[in-house]
């Protein structure tokens, strides 16, 4: 997973992690995953994405502005060397499942139904705008295991918001052991679910792991979690978010 973060100065870190299970939480993917954290500017959390083999868009020999259904960069409806490129997809109707919002022991706000709904619709809007098939809204789910890790980060008592930020292997200033599951990470002040969805698309490593332009979507679910605020004095609009692509 890759992360988008906030600091007074930009930074880059990398780690190799496994995704531990938390009792009663959504099962995390098995095996180890490589993660990186991207450089960021002041006021933003560096986003994180579980990496797989990087998917660099292949450029077709025609003017291009969108991803075709096979991951090729093409203009919708254009023809190159006798090959007709499929037209774009349309948005899907429906609703995401409601979320029973939880609050951390120290009062940090967790994922709301509105957070998940906004993320799902923004994620699909980005896919459709780039000629990728949308994911059924019923296949977007709140993930309690990633929520636990975000709470763990947000409850770090340090006034430095980057303290504890990152993938499994990051540490808290008070030494409290890590808990929860990893994911693609993003966040920062005045961020929203839609904003982090766009951040993940704009970052090629995140795009490869969370949007997967070359992959089929059958049986795929997107898991998401978010926190609002943090210890000791972060405002509610300071968010940390995590998401991952997995089988349902």
C-alpha cells in the first residue's frame, strides 16, 4: 500500500508488512505486502497503497485521454490499426450498506455511512470517467480491521500528526503496540472521502493497487475506513483513510 501524508517537510519511507488479524474484524488479505509512502507537502498525510506489480498504462498510437477497459490509454470510441476501442461505461445505481459508526476510546470519530457512500460514488465516478467498469455499490464495505489501525494512529498523543503514520511497522510516541490491518493510506486536513479517492487515482502506485485498470471486477469488493480528528488536538476535519481491493 502507498500513503499520502502530512508534514512540515515532505518525506518518503518504505516498509514490508504483513496484515495481522483483529478479533471480530474483517479478515485481512493473507501474505506479506510491500508498501511505500509518498512524498507530501505541509498539511497533508502521505497516502499509502498496498503494492502489486506496477501497472504502467500502455499508450495507444492515437491521441489519448482515458483508460480503455483493458488498461490501454486511448480515446473512447477511437480506432487504431483496425481495432475499435470500447465505449465508456455508465455509473451504477443503488446504495452502499449502512455503517454502524464507532468512536475510539479517546473520542476519535470513525467511519460514517456518509463517508462510505461518498467514497464509493467518487471511486466509481473516477473509474467511469476513465472508461473503467464501475464496482457495484453493494460491494463497497466498511472494514473494522483497518478502522482499528487508523484509531491506533489517531490516538498517538504526539502533537506531530505524522507520528505513528504509516504501514505496519510504524511506532507510536507512547510505545503502544500497533493493532489492526494495513491498507492504502491517505489523509490530511479538510480531506473528504472523495478527496482521498482522487488522491489514490492520481498516484500511479495507488491506482495500480486500488483501481487496477487491467483487472476484471468479478467478485471484487472495495473495503474502506476513515477517522475524523485525533489526539491531542486535531480537528474533526483532519482525516486518516484506508482502502483496499480484495475478493468479496
